């Protein structure tokens, strides 16, 4: 190390400037090559959390390249008689001014780093973040990107990540239990009405569903009541049309067949489904 330092000191000023620039460029290129090789390896392995790893790799690469050029610029200034102490002091003042002037960016950066390192969510997880529900597409240093029920990408600034709900199984089942009339003729008409209103719901609110609707076989309770269960596979938090429009339309149709039919005979519950 001393030999390299002495040899560097023996060169004239112009040569030293070119040496500093050359070493900086080589270090920059090496950092880029290492980053690209690491990213290529990560894509080949297809890690689920590769997006997080990519963000960290790009962050480390960017910091390294900045450090190289920051040091090189300081060495170049020293060749022109400018003190490194003054250079570092002025850089610190400028850094503080920039930090105060871009507090939102700093907040995004810190919160994004916290989310990545704490391993709260992964790409392809179904989550609800700051009131937005969707599938995580990427987790960056400034934005977390979700794909919502309509297929649109929602960019959420990391500083607004005030609350987070993770649905690890991917979706929710909305279960609608409909009591059937004991009269066989009315019961058959009710089953036709159920199919009719179910098709209408699918046509009117296609964005809330994540899969096909299942209608289970008719069941009989211990008290002898017969009912049928409809299973809607939906996005989390998107069950309002089923609780309101679908249920009200069903009640209106069924009460035309049987005016004594009670509102409580159509119940709605939720359960988490497997991914």
C-alpha cells in the first residue's frame, strides 16, 4: 500500500488526475457488472422475493458508485489546492440542505427500506395498504405498486404506508346461505331465481370476482330446514354488492313467491380461501 502511495505521489499533477479518473471509471464499470450479474442470477433462480433483493442490490450499487465518484472528486480538488476538510464540510452542509428540502423522498426511502428488511410482504401477495387492496407487483425504495381488482396499477408512496393487511391465502369466499321453501313447487322456482340473480350479479359487478361461482348441493339442517349455499370467490373487501344488491334482489323475488319469507333466511358470511 505504501509503495502504491509513493508511486502515485511521484507522478505529475496531470498524470495523477488521469489516474484518479481512470480508477473511478473502472470501479464504476466493475460495480455495474457485479450488479447485472447478480440480477441475472436472481432472475434465473426465480426467487419469490427477488424484487426486494433487486432493490437492495441497486441501492448498494448506487451508493458504491456515488462513494467512488465522491472520493475521486475530492482527490481531484486536492490536486488544485482545495482542502479535503473544506470539501467534506461543504458536502455535509449541502447534504443537510438537500435532506431538509426533500423530506418526503427521505421518508419514502426509509419506509421502503424498513418494509423490505422487515419482510412484511412479498411480491404476488394479496394485501390492503392505506385503503388500497390489490396484488403486490413490486416493492421499491419510493413506491409500492399494487394491481387492483380492475387490473390497474396503483403506485403508493412508501411514506403513506400507515397500515397494512396481508391476505396470505390470496382471496376471500363470500358465502350466501339461502333457506328454501318447504313447498317443492316454490322451491324449484326459488332455485331458478337464485341462478338468474347470480348471473345478473356476475354481469353487473365483474370486477369483484376472482373465480367462478360455486353453488353447492341442497342441504338439510338438524331442524329440517333446507338451504342452498352460493360461494363467491372475491377480492378482499369487495363483498358490498353481494350484501346489498344481490341480497335485496333475492329477497324481493322470493317474497313474491312466499310473502311470509323472512329477511333473516338469507345470511351472508365470509371465510378465507386457499391461494
